[in-house]
C-alpha cells in the first residue's frame, strides 16, 4: 500500500483544512516548527483506518471549543495496482465512503473492507486500542508513544502468527513440527516463559531505553535551541528597529534639556534665597529704625514736659523779679546771657540733629531703593522659577518608558553577544589583485565578516 494523497478538515488545529498531494513512493519528509500539526497528520491517518466513523470517543479529533465540527479525513492510496479512496467523517453528520477502482462501499461495509485489506478489526464499542490494530498499528506511530509500542508489537505478533499458520498449514502437517520447534527454541533464547525479554533481547531493550532517553534529551535540547533561535531572531528584529528609530536619542536630548533647566531652576532658587536673606536683613534694619524713631518720639515728649516745667519756673521767676527791681535787673542780664547761650546751644543741637537726621534719611532712602530693587528682582526670580517649574513638568520623562528603554538596551546587548556567538566568522587574507565574492559583495585584501544567515 502506498499513500498518494491526504486531506483533513476541521481536524484539531486544521479548522480550514489542509491537503498533501503528490506523495511519491519511498520516504516523504514532512517538516515544520513545533505545534504546526505534523503529529496531527499521523493521528488523522490512524483515525481513518482504525476508528469507527460512528464512534463517540472521537471527540478529541474536533478543534478545541468547536462542538459543531465534523472532523473529516480523505485518503487516496494504491494497493496491488488498485486505486483506493477513503472518505471518513466523524461526530457531526458521520459517514464512511470507500471507492475501489470505481466500486463504491459505504458505512459498515466500507469499514469491513478496510479491516479485511489491512488485517485488523474494529472494536465493538469505544475507542480503538492496540489489540485491534494488528500489524498496521506499527506503521503510524504518534509522537510521544514510542515507549508504548511493546503492547502493539505483542498484539501484532498474534496476528502475524495466525497469518503464518494459515500460509504454512501444509508445511505444518508434513514435517512442520521441526520448524515450530526451532522457532520455539529461538523464542526461548530471547524470552522467558512469562514472555519477558532476556539475553541479547534484554540487552537490546536496555540499550533501546538508553537511546530513547538520549533522543528525548536531544529533542529537549533542540526545542530549547529552537526557542533561543526564535528569541534571538525577535531580538535581532527589535535591535534593527531600535537602530532605525533610535528612540533613546530623543529621550537623552530631552533629559539633557531637562537637566539644564533644572540647573537654571537651582540657580534661580539660590538667587531667590539670597534675595530673601537680604530682605530679612533689611526688614531687621527697618525694625531697628522704627525702634529708634519711637525712642526719639519718647525723648521729644520728655523734652516737651521739661519745657512746660521750664515755662512754669520762668513765670514764677518773673513774679519774683517784679517784687525786687534790682534783682530783676540782674536776672534780666543773666537771662539775656542765658538766652544767648541757650540759643547757641539749641542752634548747635539742632544743626547736629539735622545732620544726623539727614544722614539717616539718606541711608533710609538708599535702603528703601535697595529693598524695592530686591523686591522687583525677587518677583522676577519667582516668575522665572514658576516658568521653569512649568517647563520641568512639561519636560518630565516617563519613568516606565525610561525603564523599558533600559530593558530594551540590555536585551539588545544580550542579542549582540548571542549573534556574535552563533554567527559564522569568515576571515580572509588575499594576495594583491585577488578578490572573492561574498554575499553579493567583492572582498579584497584582508578582513573578516560575521555571517548571520541561517544554515551558513
């Protein structure tokens, strides 16, 4: 029997259907990444041959979550020069059609023809098992079930023994006992009375388990390597995209601009602090001047009181002078001299006081001008500070975005290291006037290049 065409539809991950046509005699290699459906195709062939089309245990053949699916398998194969076409549908609208060189069979009759052709039997109910498959059960082994093939081999041996007994019936009736005895002797060398392996068979079974473990380990390593290669490819694409877009350049420029603005804000804050210190000093000076003014006011009040006392004493003296004329003349003379001296003293005091007040007024006016200038400068600094804060808020960088950029940079560095590790390094040193073509480019002199293409 030689398979020529396989088509499946609504079968596990093949919802829309897939067809393999043009299968040729010999080995046909089907390859693809993990979870692409290679094992599903082997399961479809087993279901077409071994599962009854009316079986309720074929629910695992439908796509996941699709309760209305009708898994369908179509096989075209050649057997002894005859063209066989098998169409089998499970679950919904189940049916089985078999066409042999133009002769059509349907339903149970079609399945019995298949069983007669391949030498196996269908279960009366439930899913098909190893004891029903016979020798054809050894033809399509699904991935991950190689360690359970021993049961299928035992059941296939029973079918083979039955077939051999039918073929050598004549030999067995005329001296076939010697052949059976020789076969039984060789069987005893390989198997115990209970059917367990021993001798060379046992050694080969142990070696097979070791090899199977090694194969499993290698498959795991291949899958891990494939995942790493896929990850490396994704990182390479991300690296290329990042190299084209270079988002970190804009982010770095924004960060530098923000740092410059921040330094300006710090300088303005420092100026504002100095202005506040100057303002505080001036306020202290103003408070001291106010205290001096209050002290002068108090002294003026005391002077006014003394002046009033003086006027009272003068009036009293005038009355006494009127009582004594001679004394009045002396007093008038003394009074005149006193008034002259007092006037001179008062003039001197007033000049001194006027000079002090003029100096204080000049100093206070200068300090007031400085205070006004400092106040205007502080207002300007405050306005610049508010504008700088607003600019800082506008130029604020997203912390999550910066973290993602750093993470991407680290992944790019890792990808670069992996690329240099797995890439093929080609080094050349050519004589003068010699050249070679590499990847569509002419190479001369000496140099080296990393080849990143798969399979190089």
